[in-house]
C-alpha cells in the first residue's frame, strides 16, 4: 500500500474547512480557536484563511462575536475546491500525448 503525502498547506486548509463544517451554521470561530483546535500554526493560518475567503469558501465577520464560518453549506464544498483555493494550480496526473 502506498502512502499519499499531502502538502502542509492543503492539510491545514482541509482541517480549517472540516472544523468549520462541524460548527453550528451561524457560529463564528475565532482565529485563535481554529489554530488551537486544529493544531495549525498561526503563521500559516492567516494566508490559508485569506485564500479560503478569496475563493468564497469561508466568510469573516468583524466585531465582538466575529470570526470565521463557512460561506455556504458544507455539502456544497468539496475537497477539490479547498485544495484549489490553498494550493493553486491543481494539475491532473492524467497521461497526455
């Protein structure tokens, strides 16, 4: 059995989206909460979150009850979309002549 090695950025992006997908839809999670709960270093998290926002996968909300949440329902977000957002461009491994 072979092992697939996933780049850290993709791993962290998937962790963020999966964590947010398990929260109540209206709940915003803080930057610190996501970093701590998912073991994502803060230095990586900021860029990853910005990419996820730019691709429309998560939203940010300012203020005392602000933070981050999914921009759409979890069943409308695929792993491929997360990978594409945090590790562009995604290339196919299909053989071509």
